[in-house]
C-alpha cells in the first residue's frame, strides 16, 4: 500500500509516532524516524530497519538542519506527518526566544513543512498530516499574542497550539490547491501510552485516571495517522480536521475562519523572520 513511498514522521521516538512508523514500514514505506531522544529514536529506527534522525523542535536550527538532511537523502517525500508535540504546565522560552510549547507544537512544524514544500509539490501527489487534538476547542488564536502571553492556563495555551495546527492545515490546503499536495489534521484520541505529557505529570495523571475522557489504546490512537496516509481518495477532505477516523469533526468556530488562517500564516512567517511561501 505504501511501497515506494517515503514517509517522514516527527515525534516518532515513542507513542503514536513510533507505532505509526512501525505500521507504515510494514506497509512497505521507507520511513524517516525523527525524534528528540537519540536513544529512543535509534531504538524505533532499528526495529524497522531505518536510520534515526535526531532533531529537537525546541531549536529552530535543528529543524532547518533536519530539512537539509531530508532533502539531501530523499529524492521524494510522499507523506510528512507533523506529530511532534508536548504539554507543559510551566512556561519556558526556547533559545530562539519563543514560548516552548508554541514552538514545539506549532512553529517548528510550520517551518519544517514550508522547507520541504517545494520537494513535496514537485513529485506529484503528496500529503501533510498534522496531529492536533480535540483540546483545540479550548484554545483561542489572537494574532497579536500568538504565543499566549496573556493566557494563564497551560491547558488553554496547549489548546491554542492545536487550533493553530488546524488553521495551518486549512491555509496550507488553500495555498497548494491544484499542486497534488493535500493537508489534513486530526485528533488521535486520548491515550496514556505517549510521551507528550512527559513534562506535565498532573496532566498525565488526569489522562491515566480517565478524567479527560475515555482512553484509546496506542494502536487506536495511531490508526487515524495511518488511515490518512493510506486512504485512496486524498482529496476527499483536503484542508479538514478528523476526529479520530471521522471527517469534519467538531471544531472551534475559529477553525473555519479562512481570513484568520491566512493572517496566521502571514504572522507566523513574520515570526520566522523570512518570507515563507
């Protein structure tokens, strides 16, 4: 099903990304396993006969180096799965000067996608799949405060980054329409078998005791990513959001705002300090 295809999965050193990497490798894909931890990334890559690619999305220099490596090694990139993410209960700033959760969950994925975009649109049909969350419905995008400086709640700031993922997907689909590239975002389900809450023990406990809703298994949480990478009709919901395997899932009212999606793209490009296509 994925024979001859190259799939790049970020956040693939554990959890949903690692499970999706294993499953897509079994379907015949050449999988680029991208993760923050050298040891965990190497372990997953070894399982599927791939080479590990280590990149910390808290460093934009790592993202740019990762893009250069991918472009140098793979003449085609058929699927880019923007799966890296983190939940933080305290504020931290990166060496680039951005809020850490904002940069890891949104800004770095935006940068990586745009750096790979020419390669992906040149090869014919390609897909960008971004892991969002049903928690995006608790977020709110303010174009004058993209990093949530005025939001005290960490969970609301997390929700905002996931809403930004959906708006990015919507605008990416609009900007590349007719190129053969499609973009989708999805909620994988709530699972305890992931490293995303590694810096947020309270959130991890809420998940474990099902206080944020019913739990999905790791296999169930990886299923939407595999489905979106392999479904025959790529155009069926281009620019849309899946709630697990259900297209057109419930979204925040801002998620359908085309004007906001365009302005968010423009403001993000400004933050990165360079014209971005």
